[in-house]
C-alpha cells in the first residue's frame, strides 16, 4: 500500500615506480588471509557467548494505542479490543495476538515523552540517545554497540542494518567512533554487493593482490597513520572476511519450515535473516519496517502493518529463547514517536511524542515488567516519565555496558550516553 499523502607527509616524496619496486620483494613472502574455516570457527565461538542487540525500528511512528497501550472504550481508543497477554493484568491491542503470548518474556515502557514530533529529529533522538544538535554529531546506537560489544577481529561486521529497500554499502553513522563501527547496510535484505570473486579471476591471483595491498598499507601506516587510513585498511580486510562468510547472508539456507514460520514476505524474510546474523555472532542488527505514518486511515494501515509485524516478532522471541540466546540478546521495538490519541477528520492519528511506548526483551531486563503509565485517554504520562536518554542508558546497561563511564576518544574522556540522565534502574535485573 502506497503512502503518498504522508508528511514528507614524507610518503608523498617517494616516486610511484620506486615505491612499487620496493614492495615487490616484500610481497613475495606474503601474508595469508584468514581461511574460510578459521572465519567459520570464530563465528561459532562467538555464538551465544557475547551480548548482542536486535532493534526493530517501526518507521513512521507506530501507534501505542494499537499496540502496547490500548485504551478501548474511550473517545481516543479506536475500534480495536484489548486482549489478555501471558502476564495477568497486562493487555495489548488485539492486533498483536502472537506478541501477547510472549509478554512474560517482554518488558514494556508506556511512559515515554521525548517532546519531539518531527520524523527526523525523533528518529535521531531514539537511535542516538541525544537530541539532534547542529554543533555535535553522536554515534548511532548500533555503532556504540559495535564498539563496546564486538570482539577484535570478528569475522562479521559488528553493526548491520536491514532496510526495506535501497542499496548496500556503509553508512556514515558512527560519528567520532570512526568508520570502522559504521553500519553495513543490506538494502532490501540483500547481501552486500560483490561478495563473489569475479569469474575468471583465480583465487591465487586474488591472494597475491591482497597480500601486496596489505604490505603496501603497512608501509604507509608506519609513516601516516590516521583514523581514515586505518578505516580504509579495515574496510578491505572486512571485505575479505565477508566474502568468506557470504552464506551467512543467504536466508534461503534456512529450513523451509522456518521460512514458512516467519512468513514469505519481505519483513518476515528480513527478520529471519536477522536471526541468522545474530546466531552467527553479529553484535547489533537493526531491521526496519515502514509505513506507520498513518495520518489517514490509521486503523486500516495498522491492521496491515501489524499483521506483518506480529508473527515474525513473536517467532523471534520464541526462537531466541529456545536457542539460548535471549538471555544474552537485547531486543528493542522502537519508533520515532507515537500517534495522537485524538483521531483526526481523516480517521488518522498524527505525530505524538508526548506519551507513547516501546517494547523490549532479553539480556538483563526484568521479564514481564511494565514501566510507567498514561492517563485514561492516553494523552499524558502520569507515572514514571522517561525519554530517549533514559532508554539509551537502559539498553546499554541491559547488555552489561556501564553507560555512565566515558570512553577515550583521541585521549579525551567522552560520554557514550547522556550524562545528565540515568537508566531505568527498576527495569534492569
């Protein structure tokens, strides 16, 4: 369904020939790239041992009233019933029947007030833990997670985004953490481009070429090491590792049964791909589901969108539990804001950052917990108001990262989360 109506040095002194001739003898000795067997072994060792994070971002602004905080029978509640969940006394919208069965593993925060009703600024705040500031650029949640959680020389990138459409490559979303921790984007859930060596280009020739490049890089880095040159070298090394791990991105390798369980539509396949990435040790995976900007026909849109969301999300929570990964994996379902309690003349709901909800599960979170409360009509928070900064601290604390301790950036202590606020401590087990 289309949504057209929604709101819119000395190294430079060396000659090229002398440089190349100097490298030729060194390159003959060579350095072997990691074998596929070693990369696979590393992924196996990572599995289930390190903290990981899955974010499901419902882009456009999902309605809290049609999901985690229903208000049936009120002027703002809309047409849907509230249904019981697996936790007595806690109800969800009837549009989430399978998620409701997983409530004993979930944690719901119903008292978010970000004071932000702009798509871009709201998305930035929720994914960076700070308000967007023209004078400062902060790293995305995924980049922070990659820096803090990914083992050195991991076989796969620490931060992967799965988007509904678009190309691949890297985003520039790591800010001062450096390009090494920026996201690798799987546009449309497709693998990164160029994972297969060109036909007719022999493996031995490729090995010699990469050995030569690495030797050249090492010579250059001895004299002109910067964050950018290190990122350049890292990107080549990571590309080699990705080529050896290309099957990890192939969701068709999953069983026919699991493909049916998650749903053979885009979001279902992308969530199954996320499960595949997590089970192979990727520290942070973000999956985006779109089209929640329901200024018109809010209820029809949420029937369709949540019908796509509910099954793969509930399957993910169930599977992570059975695989023994939920205790080490934080799952967060977020959006840039909620929707207005008041229903407009187009039977839609508008932007609402004043009183809305997120759902979480896993890691060190208290399962079955509900934090905060809104009033009877859902127009305001009346208990335990929090915002993006509190949530960002909470996410990090849930995976064992002390979010109050600064990290060193170029010798300077730099807070990884807003130092003016604290985590939601009653949510951490």
